[in-house]
C-alpha cells in the first residue's frame, strides 16, 4: 500500500469513528428518551431498541446485510466494501463508545430535536465527504434510482424518509407531535449535511471591472498571495472595452482584496460573491 493510500485509509477510519460517535450521541443521549421517529434503517432499529433494548448500531448492520447482497451488482464491490467498513466502525462507536458520554438534560423538546438533527447531520456529512455510506436507506435509494432513473433522488429520499418516519410514529411515538418532530429532525439533518459538505470546499469570488487590472493583480498577489485571471469584456451600454479581473480566495482574504482594489482604482466596479466550491492551485485539489 502506497503512503498516499495509507493516509487516505487513516483519514477514512477517523471520519468513520467520528461519524459513529456523533450519530450515537444523537440517538442514545437525545432521541431515544424523547422517542423521536427517525429516518433510515436507524429509524427501524430504534423500534427494536424501544421494545426489546437491542443495540441500535448492531440492529442496523444486521438489516443492512440483505441490502448489501441485493445492492452488490448495482453499486459495485469497491463502494460496498468501503460502506461496510464505515458501518462496522460506526457501529462500535455508536453502541459502545457514545453511551459512555454523559447525558445532558434538555428541558425543551424542540431544542432536543434540533440537537438530534445537528448531530446526525454532522455524522452523515463526515461519511459522505469520504465517498462512503452508512448503508440502509442510502442503498435503497440508490437501487431505486438505478431501476427507475427517471425519478429524482430528492423525490426518492422524501418518499423513503416519510414512510420510515410514519412507521416509527405508529410503532412507538404514538403522537402527531412526534411525527412533526421526526420531519423537523430530518430537515435539520439534511441542512447540516449540505452546509458541512459545501462549506468544506467553499470560498469567495471577486470580479473587478477596471482599467488598472495589472496593477490590482500585482497588489492582490502581494497582499494575500492569490493569483488572478484577467480578461477583456465589452460594456453592454456604451460598447467600450474594459478589463475584468477575477480572483478566488477565502472569506478572510476577501476584505484585503476589496481594499487594495479600491485603493488602486476608486472607479472600479467590484462584484463579490460566494462560491460553493473552489478547486485548483492554492485550494483543495480535485479528486476524480
């Protein structure tokens, strides 16, 4: 095994462990006592925990076995093996380490649901960022998508989650209020997943329309050590040509970029925007 692959494996294991810990804390320390209905096979496993005290992680991985066999041809050997590693490490952290974390009493039921959503979202985001999966509903959705490519993942995700939340509510939650909290947890979790995964590669983008592009580019390089791209654009109103300077940087560096641009050309037209992901030299390297 090369040093690069060894490094990737170590990072995978650390992320899997943290993911299992976060999800386990959410389940055992907050969701179980409140009897929140949950999504995925974790939601089904919670039924076994509420009635017979089965460990949630172990119950989940047992239910995943037939799905792994079923999904083998659809998802491929490499992805399934990586997902099984994630499930195994996550189960140990979830069932045997997370319960050791002291419980924190939260009197507000809504705040309790928010905490569950945030912790589960963090856990799943760490796994997805490493191109792995916790199995369960993920496998079901991918299989359905492979069989019915015309269906959007968003629709499949909503249908699968809704069915499992309703099953949980009927099985042990027994209230419409709990059903609503189940959807709140699912929504907050999805927001956290998106935010974590997007912000990991996010940055800022600055477009500067000026006649002093080279001077500004040189000043930006000296101020924040960021490269720039200069191209020529034509105005839509007067038709005159001006230079446009494009610079990608972090949000902390954007203040300096804006400052030096205004200092050199007070008449510069500057547009600053958020970029969801930035790849390349000076930023995160793209990996296919």
